[in-house]
C-alpha cells in the first residue's frame, strides 16, 4: 500500500487483521479440514478500488466437488449431525453469531477490501444483517414442526407430518453482499439440519473463508458445512449437476439461474433461485416528496447499484417529476466516490472491469437510442472500477436500460399523469422481472391496492429494508421460492406424511 493509502485507512478498525487474513494461504474446507484442491490450482482476486491483487485462493474443480458432496452426505448419515437435537443446533448457531459479532470490524474491513463497498456500509449494514439472520434462523431450529391431520376416510387414524431436512445442499452466492448472502443461505439450512457446500463468488471469497474458520472454531460436526472457493462454470456447474446433491440454492443473475435449473433437472434437485430485478419506485401525488427523493436515491445508489432489488425505474406523478428528479440528481452529484476504505466514501467502485464496462455500455446504449443524460454518465478517470451515479430521462419501455438489469447506479426516471391505479401498476409491471416494488404515498387505500396489483415478491411502502423474518424472492424471472421467514427455512425441509390406522 502507498503512504497516502496508509494514511487514509489508518483509522479503519482491524484493517491490519483483515489484510493479514487476505494475505494468508487459503485452502478448501471439506469434512472439517483445510485441504489443498486435488488439481492443486489457485486463482487471484483483486481489490476493485485499485485493480491490484488482493488474495490467492484455492480453485476447486469437479474432483473437489465430489469430495465435498461426499463429506456432506457422510455428515447427513452420521448421528453426530443428523441426530443432534434442535436446541444443540441452535446453540452452535448462536455461538457462530456471537463469534461473528466479536470479529465484526475485521469482517467489515475484509468485505470492503474484497467487494469495494464502503467499510461503514459493511460494518453497519451487511454484518449486523448477517448476524441477525443467523440468530433469527437459530430460533427456528426448535420450532420446525409438522402437524397432526384429521382424515375423513373410513377407520380411525392418527395422521401427522414430519419436517425432515432436505439433505445435501449446494449454496451458490454472488459478490454484491458476500457475507450477508452467505448467511441468508447457510443459516436456514443449518437450522433445518441440512449439510452444506457453500460456494462464494470467485470475485469475493474472503468473508466466506473467514466465516468457515469461525464455523470450525465453534464446533459444528465435520461435513455439516463445507466451503469450496472456485469459479461458476467449473465448481458451480459441477455442484448443480451433481447427482448426490438434493437441493441447490442460488442468488445471482437470471441467466445463470436458467443454467442452474437445467443442471438441477438430472436428479430433480429442489431449487431456490433469487435472481435479477428491475424494481419500480412509484411516487404518488400525495407522497412526502422529501422522503421519496431521499429514498429513491438510496435505493439505486446504495452498494453502487449492485443490489438485485435496486430501485432502477422511477415513476413519478407529473406534479412532482421535476422536483424529484432534480432532488435525486442533487444527491447523485454530491455522493463522494472512492475506495471503501476511505472514511468519507459514500459509494465505492463496482466489482470489476467487466462490470464497469457493462454499466458504461448500458448508459451509452440508452443515450444512443434517445435517452437524455440528466446526471452522471461521465467516465471517471482513476485507478479501480468506478462509475458515476447516473440518471436517464426520456427513455421508453423498449430500451435495454428500461428492460434489463444493469446492476449499477443507473436510474431511469419517468413521469405519469392522473392515471388509474391499474395503469400505474401496469407500467410498473412491464418487466420480465418481479422482485421488488417501492411505493411512496400517504394514501392508505392507494398503498394497499397498489401492493395487490404489483407483480413483485416484496412491496415496500414509504421505506423499509430487509429483515430475516420477511420472505424475500421474486415473481416471474426474478426467481423461484422465497428466502427468509418461515417459508425460507421450510424450503430446506421435505414434508413426510405419516398415516397410522389405529
Ligand atoms: P453476477 O452476474 O452477479 O456475477 P453470476 O450469476 O454470474 O452473478 O454469479 C453468481 C454466482 O454464481 C457466483 O458464485 C458464480 O461463481 C456462480 N456461477 C456462475 N456461473 C455458474 C454456473 N454455470 N453454474 C453454477 N454457478 C455459477
């Protein structure tokens, strides 16, 4: 690191620990041991704020997938994990959450180094959310029950259902919120008593690796949790096609989700997919405009727009359109862009050169097809992968910027007139995606009526964020199934019906 960089980052707590962890040798975690990949390959990751090398990580390939799946299957067959009492599973998970909390600053610094996000966001959002997700699901371990059922056929029956763990689960997560995504996957699976193979994104393996060390320390039985670092088209593809994997859960692009569905068909794996989004933000005539401006900016610029649920299409009633777009633009222009480790940074880089070029490509294609650049769009000439917060107006529904998920800080703003709610909903629903929708209004009836009409897995009115208790997932091409809440943990179980003639 240069002297200036040292000065900027001197105040980041536990950065030294995070850098030391990043710099060590990283192996695969299989059956309770740290092992070299069988084909002995590794790959380098980079810090997206500098484009420089950050860590060298083991590269799992198909033979490692076979080993990890065998280890998970062995854990499902061994009494230590499969017969562990629910309260004991919960206790291990509470210990894991405590261990994460005890190391929260190191994890936040590691996430910022790896992903580029402002360390403050990691420390005060990603980490608390991951910890809370583990605790929330730990609580479910002791409350996952079947039910007794009254049968109507002749005879006397005692009929009931059992909820059994689905078995060996492959969990593939993306790079935008690496630890929070990993927690959302592993916590319900462990609470339900499944055995896991987690594969973090190749861009951001570090917090998952550090988490695996904590899982080892708190004492989960061998094979209940396995970690494979590696690439999607090799390790990921081998996991999703593996005949001894019972379920695959994935968060990432719709394109890869489609590949996973096909790969999972071989042995009819259970599949949960949390995919892309093109979330509409609707500002109604009676909205609190100041709050709507702030909320609209937050929902597209947080995490440099690399959020599946980012509010990327802004529909504003014509009476507020100029004020709202000007307000969001003012915020866009004031955002301090820089390294996540610089304490005043509000927006970090995007994850990679490819992603930066992709975002720029979308903005250019929008402008070429007639959109107007209201704010941003300029290329930032600095090391690392930075893009500026951008607002496009004069778009139409056929443009790629309106239809496709950009996964960057690019907002399309549109106005609407005194339309019926059906028309407002139809405009918002004009997308292949259906992950989220955000409404700003003080009209109670309009809020609830619109919520019913919107084709989205989560509808938020006047703000609100993620919560491990609130089901999350998508309609249409935004995915299959739900994470979080009761549904999220039940998705890691099979229902068995038992009928006993008395
Ligand atoms: P993004 O477009 O956000 O990079 P991806 O959907 O490409 O997201 O990747 C998210 C995760 O999916 C990563 O862990 C990546 O390695 C994995 N992945 C990519 N391609 C495949 C594939 N063909 N099979 C399984 N996993 C994959």
